């Protein structure tokens, strides 16, 4: 296999982006309409359910049924089919594949400080950069509408996200290669940005349009009142403290109990089913499961770097359980494993998630990795500025079952999106836009992408138009989904 890489000059890279702009103008992303032969969205969900644990499928439906926003979170497959019909400039990056706003958040770097980044890569695959932008921008439109924002605020928030992406990509295009690779949003930058946001918001006297505009913006969002600023500050401070406290010690206190001097994972079916009860789900005896876990763990450990394998050898498996996570992932197999290091007060919780075929495999070429867990891990390492040291993969005992491993709780924190006022959503949208641009600049060509996006707001406006149209389609899909539940076509178990 050839290892030679053809390097274009800076001018050639810029020309590549400009040619793409001529071939697929940025305004071509506006005016989206669903394909005439668009598949039934409920049928696409049912198709995904075929490989999922049957007892958890109603739980998945129940979580998606909570709102149009939660439905959107679980509808990555539906949107992947729709995106296959949209125009693309031919500029390829490593895609998150499911870059909605709830798949961004804070977590611990190996240096034990908080960083903000994309944190879900189940659907990652190389592909057109527009797919991630469309998925992210539309998620802000849906969330803004779900939060009761005005139509003008929803458009301004969505456009702010895309504008932030475009401006950030221009910055990365002007940076040296290693500077792009090392760029990240660390704990200090998070705090400074949030403090500046609250300081600016605190000057507002009432619900009016903010006077603060980022370069390239024409729209602005409704400012926060003094009371709303104080409430938001309290939420942020509480969430930041909570993130720092989310670790294996905290997981031990929340998810386990002490029996005969040893910890074991609590039972809370169907969300948490410990190993001692899993025979009721999978019809296998407990002794069989122990062999399965050891084989999975052995395969996972082999995927780590040698020094991390040595580190992991200091821990022994104490207990494990199936644990439901997320919205779209519900029903795929997900487990937690409790390990013990020096003694019973030295816990380590690992999460094991099934990695299925990406929803983008079909609209896009198949992954170069035959093992889906390896696909997820390599995509995550490529897109994130820093990753969990315990990130690895293994193959299941059943044919076609693959998994990836990571720490269960490693100072992970998520934004409380449903409680955000328009100004908060706008700030968060711009932060996510910058973060997605940085992730794309690591794997794609920021010079070519920046040249394609240009210096005007045509791309931003077009993506906002797409997002508004797609949010309307999401509402219709949600209504069809609700009708399928009420007619007993599919089952739903809510509040689980």
C-alpha cells in the first residue's frame, strides 16, 4: 500500500474551495423539500429496532415521545436518509454523524481538567462537512421552538451557530497545522466565556433585543432580564460543580450497594439489570455471562496502548450490568462494568456500548473498519482535541456484535438545554458551532472549506432556511410517530 501523500499548495487548496463554491453555490442549501419517495419515518425506526433488545424498544419509543426535540435526538437514521438527497460541495471531513446539540458537553481531559467537545461518535464516518452542520443547526431550530422561543429568536440562534462555524473555520484556515490540532476549549476558556456572557447579559434591563452582535450577524436574540441572568448563573455553577463530582466514586455511591463486604451493582430494571439477573433478559445462565465478560474485557484490553494495558491490569472485575443510556441508543446493548483497584475504595466504572453500523453507511460508503467499535474509537480520537485514556474496542461473542469501551463518568457534564432562554441558547449555539468547526478542521481541509464558505453570510442564511424547513418536517414525523403509538402499531413505555 502506498504511503505517499500528495500535498497541495495553499493557493491550490483555496482554489479547490472556490471551485466547489462555483459548482455548488452556498445558497443551494436553502429551499429543502422532502423527496417524493421519502420512506415512512416510523418504518425506519422499526427497521432499527430489529437488532435491539426487544424489552427496551418501548423504552426507546417512550423517550423519543417526550417532545419533538427528543424525537429529533433519536431520529438520526431518518435524517441520514434525508441528507443523502441534499447538495454537497465534495469537501470531506470526519463526521460526528449525529452532531445534535445534546451530543456536545464537558468531560475530563487526561490532565484532569474540564474540556468542552463533541462527546458521542456512534455514527461517525468520513463524509461531506455539510451533513454535520445541517444536523447541528436543525437541532438548535428544533430546541428553540421546543423552548417556546419566538420565530425570529429561533432563526437568530440557528444562524448564530452556522455563523460561528464559518468564522471559526476561517480562523483555522489561517492557523498553522499543529495549532489547529492543539486547539481546544479548556476549563479556563469555558469559565471566561461564560463569565463574559453573563456580564453582558446582566446589563440588560428587560426582555429586548440584544445590541451585541458577532461579526457577520444581522439578527440578534431577546436579551435576558436580571432575574433570568441570576437563575442561569446558579444553574451553570451547579452544573459545573456536578460535573467535577461525576466520577467513579460518585457512580459507586449511586449505582451500587454493599453486600457481605463487597460492592455490587443495584438492580433497577429495565434501566439497570445486574449480571445476576440478566438470564431473565437473554436466557443464559450467570456462569455463561461471566465467560462472555472476561472474553470481551480481554479483547478490549488488547486494543489499548501497552502502558494502558498495564494500568488496567491493576484492576479486577467485581460486577457488571446492562444499563440503558441516551435516547437514540436505547435498545442497543450497553453495559457498565465495576472494577476494583488497590481495595474496595478504589473503584473504576467502565461503560461498554454496542457499536452498530453507522446510519450514514448507505447514504455514504461503508466504513474502512470492519469492526464498528474500532470505527467509533478512531473517529472519536480524530475529532476530539483530547480523549478518554480508556477508550478502546472489542468484538462480541455473537457474530456481528461489536462494542467500544470508555469511562462511565469522567467529570461529564451536559447543558440543560430545555431550561435555556434565547440568549443562553444563542451562546451555546455559537460555542457548539466553533467546536464542530475545530473538529472538522482536524480531519478535513480548513483552507478549502473556509474558501467555500466565503466571507458573506450566504451559507449561514441558507442553512437557517434548511433548518426551519427541516424542523417543520420533524414536527410532522413526530406527529406520525405519536399516531403510530396511539394506534398500537408500536409500543411505548414512558417515564423510564
